[in-house]
């Protein structure tokens, strides 16, 4: 597999020790529910993990939880709770949202507060080696001590200073220096250290947790493109200054979500909570929406785009469930076209994880299945459905089984469909709409078309969870 490495700015072959991929993906700061833009890296890199596992790799997938940070402290003060209570609540909600999006649990979900002693020891190492300095209880990393600083983002020194996103601090030797340890203010959570009571800096947290669980060199480190600078740049500098070894072999960064061309963000106010979108369209539609686009490019969010993704997912399930309901039969002839499509599916994914191309191949397999069924080749249709299930499953798609129904239930649904048609002919539209709505509430969707009305059972929508403070 080749992946675009942000560090080298080119496609590179994924090379690992043995058969194990060590993968670190930056996780949430748990002070609020995640918005739909936050879900993009969760889904994209979960799909990459699943695909690698389907190809025989063992993936150690680490995603941290930042459970101490300025935003958490502010939220705790606003709500009259402790920072621990806020972090615990939103951590639980985060994992509920991941489940609703079909994202598998990480192998490890380290929480920053569990690693503070290791972080103190790491900062001590950097101070002793001359890469960090202490001022009034704060500890800063000296960017001038690491000549390669800026190699990940490609920023010149002037751009680094302008984009550091930190307040001007006269205590720092250089404007780009960043905090490894922060002296705590009165009333803030704190831990003991050689420099006094305080807490670790955000950039240091990820380095220490990654080193502990994955070793000094990680195969893949991933996150949103907004993390390239300063977060990932600062991670790289600390880690490599401490060991002299490469910190990460391949850096992956997904494009950000936008709304009418403007970056989605809570500070802007143009966001939607992930669970609200899932509640409206289902987690699989959201997943398909993301995987149908180039993961490295910015993506504009709209309800229309996610609704179209849902319609596409529904059409695939229509085929799968219809094919799986056919009598068992062997294909009437060999199906080399399916073997060729499977080979192409893997080829496009192994060239920079091109998921839009892979989904296009799945649609072609569905087309083959439809053609086989129309030709009376029931075994061929079922073989196509089996292949869609297997290949789609490697990306976390199309895993919902066909709902079990009885012949009586099928006949009763068809009777209601015919009754609705008669009501529409009689221009009793209110009653016809009521039949449709009641069937939909029961999990049966009616679709009107040139050939009449078809019905289909819908996958159950995941429980998106209650709002914070409700229930």
C-alpha cells in the first residue's frame, strides 16, 4: 500500500516491522459533544484500519483522550463542576457517538491524566539535554535547539511565528517556543513536578502516550490537516529531540469539513453535532458520505449531500436483501468479471487509499448482480451480493443483515401498499400519506416510481444518545 506522507510530500510505501501496523490518531478534547466535522478523521482512519486488518495486518490503533485542557477547565467553571466530571461525561458521550458512526473502539484509548508522571519525566529529559528551559514554573521547548523544526509543515521561521496561535509571552526566548509544562493557576487542576504544581502541555501529552503504547517510532500518525501546525510539528520536534530517531514513518492528514466554503467550527457557529446528523440520516450514510470523497481534500457539508449518500446506501441494501432472499443456487457460469472487479477494488485502495474509486467498484458489482438476476442467474446475483458484503465490510460498510420477515408479514405490507394506491386514485391523499407514514415508523419505506410503488425494510437507525444534561 502507498500513502501520501505529509512529511515527504509524496506517496510512500507502507513498510512495517513484521505484520504489525502501529497507528496513532489524535483524539478529542472532551469538553463538548463532537460535531460532524470532528467525525471525518474518526471515520476515514477507522476505515483504513479495517482495510489493513482485512488484508492480514495486525493494527495496534491508539487514539488518545485529552481530558485536561483549558477548554475543559472553562467548561467546568461555567457548569459548576470539576474538570474530572466534565471530562468523564464527554468521554462517555464521545464513545457513544463513535458507536453510532460505526467506528470500532481503538485498541487503546489512553487518557492524558493517567500519564502525568511519565510526562514529567519526559520534560525533565528535555530540560537536561538543553532542548527545554524553565521560567517561573513553566517549561518551554526551545525551537532553536532543534534545527529541523518546521520540516513537517514546511513553514519558514517567519510563518511559524505568525501561525503559532499562542499569546505573546515575554518569558519565552523565542516567539515559537511552546509549553511543555504549565504552572497551574489558583483553582485549576494540578500535579506535582520539579518546577512546582502544574499540568502538561497538549503537545507533550500525545508524544508520551504514543511512545508508551507504540514505541519510539510509529508507523502511521494521523489527524486533521489543522493539526499539522503547531500540534504535530511540536510533537515531532519533542520526540526526535529526545531520541534522535524518526518519530513517525508516515504522517496522514485528512482535509477539513467546510460549510459553503468556510471551515466548520464551534467558534464560527456553523456546525452540526454528529449525533444530530446521525439521527437524521443514519451512521452508515455519514460514513458513505465521507468515503465517497478524497480523504485528503477539503469537503463541503450539506444536508443534500448526506441525503444523497443515504439514498445510495439504501439502493445497495435493496440489492443485497433482494439477492439474499433468492433461493440458493450456483452461478450458471464462471464469473471472471467479479474477480476482476475485486482485484480493481484492492488496486485503487492500495494507491493512497482511494475510497471513492473503491465505492465506484462496489457499485459496478451491484450492477453485475442486477444483470445476473434479470438474466435468471440467481446464483450469480447471490455471488455478487456476497462480494459486496465482503469488500464493503473491509471499509465498515454494508454489514446490516437482512431483516427476517415472514410470508404473512410480506403479504400484509403488500396489501397496505395496494390500499395506499387505491386511496391515491380516489384522491384521499391524507389517508394515503398516513399509511405511508405509519409504515415508515415501523421500518418500511415506500418508494414511488414509474413502475409503481416498491417497499423496502430499512436498517434500524442507531441510538444517537441524549444531549448533555438530558435524560
